[in-house]
C-alpha cells in the first residue's frame, strides 16, 4: 500500500499502550493487526470480540468521530448488523488522533462475481432502509453530481492509456455526463465496496465502515452492482430497488469513476483494490449497449 508522508505510525504496541491508559479492563488481551486493503484506517483485534479502528491519515480523523454518532442514530432503523461502538478513544502520547473500539463482527468479505441473489436482495433492502430515514444529517463526501468528478476521471483515464481500453471507457463516461441529474437527497452509505460488507452462508451478515455516510444523492449506493455482483445478482439488486434506466446508468458511471480514480493511484501498491477496480471496469464495459453493425 502506498505510504503518505503524513501517515500515522500505528503498531500493535501502540494499540496496547492506548488500551493500558484508556481501557485498562482490556489491557491484558492479545492485540493483532487485521489484514485489510482499506486505505483510511488501521484495524486491530482486541481478544476475540473487539476491534480497534484508528485513522491512518489526518484526513480520516473527522470520519472516525462522525461515524460513532451516525451509527448510534442509524442502527435502530437498519435491517442488518452494523458496528457497535463501545469506546471513544482520545488522542494520547504517541498517537495524536481520536480512535474507536467496536464489537467484532463475524463474517467474510464477499468475492466479486460470486455473491448470491439472496445477498443482493439483502443489500438492496439495506439501501432502501437508509433512504427511508429522514435525511436531516450531515452531507456525505460522495453523492454529488457526476460532472464534479469529470476532471479527475479524465486525468485518471489519461494515466491508464496503454494499460486499459481507454477509448471504450471514455465513451461510457462521455455518455454518462449527458444524463439528467437529480436533486434527490437521502441517507447513503457511500462506500459499499466488498471490503465493507460481510457475508455468511451466502447472505449479507453486516455492513461496516460508515466513515463516508451522510446525506446526498443516493445513486452512489448502486455501486455494488458493478464492484461486487455478477449479472444475476445485479438484476436482482436492481429489481428490489426498482431503479429506472437513467438512475441505473448514473450508478454505473459512479462505480466507474471510483474505480478509475483508484487504478492509477494504487496500481503498484494495493493489488486487492486494483483487482476490484479492474473488475468494475470489466463489468461496466460489458454492460454497454451493442454497437450497430455497419
């Protein structure tokens, strides 16, 4: 994973020290790092039933704080398990940022292309439940207009020239920018990627990482249709949500834009994230309408 100049140095020993000073009741528990392709936070198991979440970068600090409040507010309205905060860690010697402890949630991250139709329906019901909550919370970082991402997407496409079919990618993106936008505002998760979902026995077991959650254009929560699902699950997801054609195409463009920004940045440093982003591009391009024969 690419290192940042301002990235916090987070080790198991640091977490042990934080627990000793702020959570002495857990100080004798074993602490071990959780492998993750995530870029914003570091995770450490505390014994068998707890996990510490610490921001890797200064830009992730606000999300750590906001997430705790949002989870307390949203959890009672959601049809699936979400993280339960049990300790609000404060900055201390050796770590100048807030941090959190949550209940550990069992399950595995789903693998792109292999999720079941019941899983897709479960996830759609989670999205619908979010949208039914009164949207009077903070604005999400994602959930704006596609046009606001245009310069970043085109810069990423230029960096990928020679490594991917940038002509086809550009064709899809150009078409997306012609779609009518919407002023709909609702609660959205904002990052329904495989790493933020847990599955058990083919069903959705939990949704985690609410650091990007807020209110805005909920189209962004259609992205798992392309970053995770194959054709059958994708069709079930769309049917459960009753998505019209324009919204569906806008969601496809959102998924494409996120993948394109990830690819050049993490190409050599985060193979898991790159593999998923490549999957998105493949799924998006395979869903293009067939060109008429000449």
